C-alpha cells in the first residue's frame, strides 16, 4: 500500500472535475503574493500601486458624509440604477473635460473601480483566442483579465514615446492575415503602469488612424492623466474620436481607491450592453460610495487636492530618480513626467523574480517585470512604485534594492549569468 | 435609392461584428424596464425588491462613520486585500452562526453584494451548455447570470414546501443520462425570491443527499433567513455539509444595499479560486464600505435592528395578504413566513406582462412572473414585493392592481381568454 500523501489530502478538491475551462486561467498574480510581505512595517514597499491617501483632508470627507446623510441619506443606503447616479455622471463630464474628453451623460457608466469597467468590456468583446494588443509592458490587472478571458495577448513594441505605431500596424496586420480576430487595443497613454511613459500627441493620431483603418476598438485607460509633474500630457485619444474609443477613468488616484468608484465612457451601443452587464454582475454600483464622491466633488476644492497629490508625487519621483542614479549606476530607468512608476531595466542575465526573496531579506519589496507581460518577458525588469512610501523611504528602499542588484551584477560579471 | 431609415441610423453600431458570443445573452431584465416608472412618486411600486432603509438609525451610521475615520481612516480609503477585511470576516462568522453555519475565517470572502458572489461562482463553474438546476420560479438576477454564461437553466418543480426532492432527482438523472453536465443547484431556501416559500427541514436533508450522490454543487443563497415573522426557518443546508455547499450571505437586507457588501463561504479549493476571480474583476472589495459595516456591527445593536425590520415587514406582509384576500378573491397567493415577497397566480389565460401598462395607468407597478423563469413560463404569475412601500400603500397598491386583474378576469370569463 502506498503511503498517504498528506499534502495532497489537505488540498483535495472535490470539485476539480467541475470547473469551467476558463478557470484554468486564474493565476496567482505576482503582486498578490507580496501582500503579506508588504504589510510588515519594517519593509519599504515599492510594490503595490497605492496612492498616498494620508494627503487627503479627513475633515472634508467628514463634511461630505454629513451633507450626504442630511440631504440624500436614504438614497445613499438604497439600491440604485445600473448605470450609476446621474449627478455624479455630470460631475464626471467636468473631470473628463480637463483632458479634452466630451461625452453625453447618457454614455457614462459608473463602475466598481475602473478595473471592473475593463472586466465588463473584456467580457463583452473577447471570445477564446481573440487578440488584444497591448503595450510592452502592460498593466498587470489588464493582462490578468485578458488571460482569464482566454484571449491572445500581443505585446507591441513600446519605447519612451509610448507604443510604436509601426510595430502596432505590423502586429495587427500580421495577426489579421493569419486569421485572428484582433478585437481591441488596450493602452494607458499617460504615465503608463508600469513603464511611466506617455504616448506623444503625434503617435496618438497615428495609433487612432491605424485602429480605425483595421477596425480595432481602442480601450483608453487613463487613471493617471491628472497627475502630471510639469506640462499636461497630450489630450486623450477619445478627444479625437467618439466612436472608436472606450474611455476609462477612476477616482482611485485623484481621490480614494477604498471607495471603488471608476467610470467608463463608451459609444451608445456599447454603453447599452455595458449597463446590462453591470446589472447582471452587481445589480447596481454602490450608491453610498457614489454619493460620497459626488458630495466631495460638490463641496471641496477637488482640483486643489489633485494639485497637492501632484506636488507630493513629484517630490517622490525626484527622490526615486536621484536614488537610482546614485545607487544603481548600471540600471536603466524610465523618467516619468507623472504618475506612480519607474520601470527599471537590469543588465541582461539578472532575474528580478529570483531576486525578490533576497530583496525581502533586505526589507524592500517591488514587482518583478514578468507580471506585466503575458508571454514570460520582463525577467530583467522591475517596477518601482514611488507613490506610497515617504520620499525618504523611497530613497531608503532603492538603496536597499541596490544592495541586492549590485551584488547580483557583480556575481554575474565574475562568474557569468549562467552561474 | 432607398430611403434612409433614421431610427436605424441612430442605433447604428459600428462594433456589431465584434462582440463575444456570450454578449447575445445580455437581455434587458423585466425589472429594469420598470425603473423609470417606479421612480414617479404617485406610483405605488410593488416591483423592485428593496428594503425599507428608512427604518435604519442614521445616528448609528454616523457614529460608525466617525469611529471608522478616527481609528482606521487611511485604511478605509486605501486598496485592500482581494478576500476582504479579516475583522469583518470574523463578524460574519457570528452572523452565519445564527443559522447554524460554521466556517473558517479563511474560507469567507467579501463580495460586491452577494450578486457578485453568484457571478464569480457561475463564471468559475459554467461552460456553455452546462446545466444549472433552479427552483420554479427562481431569482431573476440568478437567471440573468446563468443565461449570460450560456448555461442551460432547468427549473425544478417547487411547491409551498420548497423545491421537490423527487422532481430534483428526476431532472438531474434525466439530464445526466442524456449527456449533460449538471454543475450546480442554485436555491434560496428561506422566504425565496420570488415565491416567498421556505424549504422544509426534511427536504433540506433529501436535497443534500441527492446532490451529494450525483456530484452536484449546491449554491445556497440566503439573504432573507433572518427576516422571519414567526418561527426561525430550519438551519441552513450548509450547516449539514461543509464540502458540497457554497453559501451566500448579504448585508443588503439586514442593513443596507447601498453599500454593496455581501459574502460567500466556500470549500477551501473553491474559495481560493474565487479570491483570484474577485481580484481579477475588481482588484479588491471596497474597503470603505467593509469598514463601515464592520464598525456598525461593532458599536450597534444590529440584532435589534434586524428585529425592527422583522416587525416592520411582518406588518407589511399582513397588509398585503389581507388586501389580496379582500380585493383579489380569484387569485392564489403564497403565504410567506418571512422575507419580502408574495407570489400570485392568476387564473389561466391572463398575461401579467401584457397587463403591466394597464397597471401603470392605475399607478401601481409589479414584476411579471416571466422574469423568474428562463423558459417563458410565469405568464399568469405576479411577484408582489411588500417590503418598500408603507403598509398602507401596500394595500392601496394591491387594490389598484385588483382593478386591472379583476377586469381582465371578467373579460376572459365573458369573451374567453383568446380575445
């Protein structure tokens, strides 16, 4: 009689035969595995893309709450419509206009963070094997959704001016010619997650032209557009075309992610289907959170709050870039003009995923580059998120990181990368 | 040259060729079409299943908010973990124990209302053509999700003691024998939506036995269990089996639906996948709403609030039953011992969907029975929701409804149902 494998017995899954095919594609994200590490106070986390909500004014949130309860308390506590609150949608019009985006209140839908907007859009468009074109690297949460939908994720060459129009055309035409359905281009044109790069105005026009010509829907995800450190970024792609672009926005980075309030602006026929999908998935977006955001926008200097965030993150970005220059001379970094992230490229042969446990013993955490690719690339990349720790701790974290990286570089130079 | 059809031009969908196959199954729910009607103050709505949140104590919610902001404000405003707050999960253990359900904090996950729990479970298990067994009638939101997943929805005969074990076995065996994958049984055992009936203790044991034997997962949805008007309902099916049952609960009916906080308790292997799916869909459930519920539970007499709801809904149920007896002598009604709903059966030949516009001119709204079937049945049924209007208005609404129904009965008796 064979010995009983207790590990197997404990993990026994009575329902293993019963899962849907798509369940195979639910992978543990590389960011998620870090959660337990990140929460230890002695670790400087450059991992999760969290805003610094300590810069919010608690009194204003309290005032917004009180005003909401006094004027619309029972409304806030009740179910709402699947599309979201009309007043909040009007306020969102105002916010989108800051980036040149104009759309009807009827075509805006509120979502449970913009992540859920992307989930609903992907569910609406992606059959198994359909192609999604994305930046190289691309947002980890988007890669996860596309993988879950069993889509083919095609990374398109991206440099410090954003996604390359030439490479985009080449990839799209090649895939269409070989019989693939290229359904959408997903991109974060401003201060991208994870690269920090911004798509130039010229390239926005070219990208739009290519997608129009080839019948590819553009999903423009813009959580960071207002968090610029110098000049404003170019106007949104959606400002150039109201039929070929689905536009995603969020209150997570300009206000608070704990409320989970995002939004999507879509052409009418798509929006109509998205509302049905939203209702099917959650009945209605949380009225309470929507009302609180709406009151906050109504009574506060919310643009002043965004300016506060800008100054804060600029200081942290500066700290991050100085520290990289000082402690990581052999590492390439992007130089973002806004947002939350640096994208580091280590010398060939280094593996950022293998290095992570070493980094954690040095009390620093980050996200390995492979998380941002659907095809295994990114092994010698690291995403550094500078938004959450203090500027001082950003520098401390990068110094700690350099202990690991520089030692690995030295080892590789001495013994070769195969060692 | 043919004339241009302007209607068609306005509804033109540039992306019609591009949708996924499953998008075909996004139907406008019959409840949703009523939203604009229901919001008119002169209409008595017996339609949407909304709690009477005016019975909540606003001061307590304010105290919960202040305590939360003082002690854990920055936590509430930040992203959280995909599984939800550990303290709230402990409090949920206490709530579930009221119905005999005991499970590890590790196996509870917080969701955006229990609707999203059902969406995630369905996405995890249902491939196209897989069978879901449901009550006859079944919850409209569940029918919508299963249809969206392209599942085969099989309604099993249900009487005033709940779903019939004999019919369940017959349907399951027949479908398995004909090569179908029967993946799950979905049911609302206590004061069901829409029928109001409760599954007897004896039948719970039998249903569980059948599902165990045939390898069918039970999804037990229990939003109304604590809203009993006399005796407590039998213990949950989950109290009898921790491996074959996924258990759903919600704060929507015992506290507030505007916060969108529900939960699921699942066997470890399923729970693990559900957490990944939750993270993929929304990153993390709203920390703010979770903290507010958690503080509310910590500082308030929440069981007292549930008792208040019980008394209130019992009064409304009594008003509804008296009014049906008085004004609708030829209509059969279920006699629920808890929850929100009566299920009316009109004489053969009447069509509740066709009657709805007439009802609206009489200033009353309801949900037609067909909404609760995936197969077109329910044409002579009506769901009456008595939870939201005042008891007086419940009676007024049913009297208005009787004007339409009794006139239709008379017409049918005079001219025959084919007229």
